[in-house]
């Protein structure tokens, strides 16, 4: 049997660190997860993702370089044990809510058959595989692909409820997320205790009354893709939030706003035009000087 080779980069570092773990079983688990992932992040690299486009530091030049490199050398993505662990935790939370919505018959989207390997669309919970008639127990909900081929933008919504004219987004809220996106909100609930300065989780969760800003911007772009490229009846997005610290839940609704996404789609179209003419755009964040994102490609090309 051929020896598995792990290429250099973050993937190799993570794999070697796993081999040095103090507890052998822990290291073996990490190596197993990385082997199972096959070194790939599972994230498409040949498109622009809404999650990156809605960030304030999205660099058009960096997006251009990444897409061009992917065309030249497909499959450069890598992953780490921490990233895979985060993904797995997210999948479990998604599965919980998606299972309940499936049982209610309120979930439309793509369904994957574990028996024949095919994927098909259904507007309701299918009683069997439409491709091979395997029973419903063989089916897994595969969410909702949102693809805009002309502008090379693609993402996946966690669910779609035609009955509610709504996309579904399932989120977990942790202190790390708040520390990164709303540090001023988190700081408001830090109190002195006999164990040091800690957050008052009860008050914090009580006063958490809207989705995090990045999530709101992302679903606006999702709704644009759903309406203009997938012909889905979408008027809003319903968020289901799980609070990691206490397992309490909340729901929020965000209405569709066409004006938010139009500049992003126009920017994506301009990047595609630059790819087609092989003419790099200027860095939209720092002009000719460049920003950390696009300069990273310049450094790697040396």
C-alpha cells in the first residue's frame, strides 16, 4: 500500500504536531481527522464566497489572484484539526435544527442519497430517493446551493422554507465570536468575581437581540443569489441561534434589502472581467501600495 504523503504548508505542520501529541490517542484522533479530510478544506476555491465578500477587508485584487491560481493549480486548499473540529460542531448544530424542520415538512432544498450517491431537489421532505427509490432513512439534507456562475459567486444556505418564504441560517454564539465582532457588547457584561473578570452569561444572553453584523450582511447576499439566480421565493431570513455557554436558543428575522448586495455583485462582475482579460485590478483597500491580503500573493510568488 502506498505511503500517504502530506504536502508542505499548514496541513503538514498540523499533521506533524499531531504526531508529537503528549497523549498518543489524542494525536491519533487528530491524524485520523486530517487523513479523513484528505488535506482539503472542502471549500470551493474557484468561486468568491459571500462570507468573504461581506467583510470590510475583502480585497478585489486578492480575490483575483486566488481565482487565477486556482485555475492554474486546482485543489490547493488545506485544513487543520481545529478547523475540522469547528466544522463538525457546526454540522451537529445544523443537523439538529434541520432534522426538526424536516420532520415538520417545512424544509426544501437538496437531498443526498447515501445509497446511490445522487443529489436531488425537493420542495418538501421526500418519502424516498427520487433517483433510486431508496427509503427516506438513506437521505440526508444537503442544504441549499446558491450559485451565480456569471459572476463566480457561490454559497450555501442552511435551509429554505417555501412556506415561510425564508432562508434558514443556523448559528452558534460563543464568547469568541462576540470578542471578534462585538467586543464592546461583550465588555459591557464583564464582572469581577472571586475567579477573576468573567462575563455575566445570563444578562449577556438576555440582551443579545440581533444577529452578528457579518451574519446579517452574508444572508443579504444569500437572499440576492436565491432571488436572482436560483428563482426562489425569498423575502427574509430566519436565524436560529444556539448559545454555546448555556444551550439556550433564540430566533431573529432579517428582511431582504436589495440595495446592500448590488455593489458586491458589481464588484464580483468586475473581478471576473479582469480574469477574462488577464488584467489585475487595483487593490480596493490601499490602491497601488496594496493591503496584507493581496501582498501575501505577491510575497508567495517570489
